[in-house]
C-alpha cells in the first residue's frame, strides 16, 4: 500500500514520483489514506440509544412527539412536555428550568419558588413563568 504523505514532513501528497535505473521518472496518483472510525460496541450503541430516549422523550407521557415542546431539566436532563406538566406551561421558560422532582432540592439561592409548584424563577422575574403569580416581595398583593 502506498503512503499518501511525505515520510519526512508528513504533508499530504496526491502523486508519487519515482526515477527508475534508466533515469525515467514514473509519476503515479495515490489515494489518500482514510482513517476509519471504529464501529461502536453493542454497549456504546445501547448507551447512545438510552441517551437519545432520555433526551427526547417525556417522562410523564413516554412519547417524543412534539419534541419542540419538551423541556430538559437542568439537573437530571429528563424531558417533560410543557403540556404534560401540572400546571401546564404555555411557553418555554427562559434560563434554567428544573423538573418537579429536582426543583425542591437543586434550586440555587438566587431563585425563588412559586407555590404553584412550577419550580424556580429567576430572582429578577416579577412573576412566576408558569402561572404569573407575583413574586413575593415584588410589590403589590402578597407583601406584608
């Protein structure tokens, strides 16, 4: 098999020239060597399939339909359709989102919890992203 790179500088070449004993120069085109990626093992394939399922399927209904409406928890990476949550979300929330299982334990201190059970909202948000309930202490009702 002919190498497709210079043995000295390792630069890729498209042709190889060789001078024979009579002084005749023979020029030959060479195919570039293609490095093949090894085939994934059965275990790697199963892990990839499991990752795809976990990423794109809703844990509440089990489907991956309407994947544009699946939220991924920023803690556990499990998917939840916006419409499968209780209460359902009408919009995709901005920033980090925690599922109902993770929200009580992983919310950073810079976030506030809404009594509706949505999870945690950014400190600078004046109302819950799920139910529009005003943030406690944000002014208006509920202060006291």
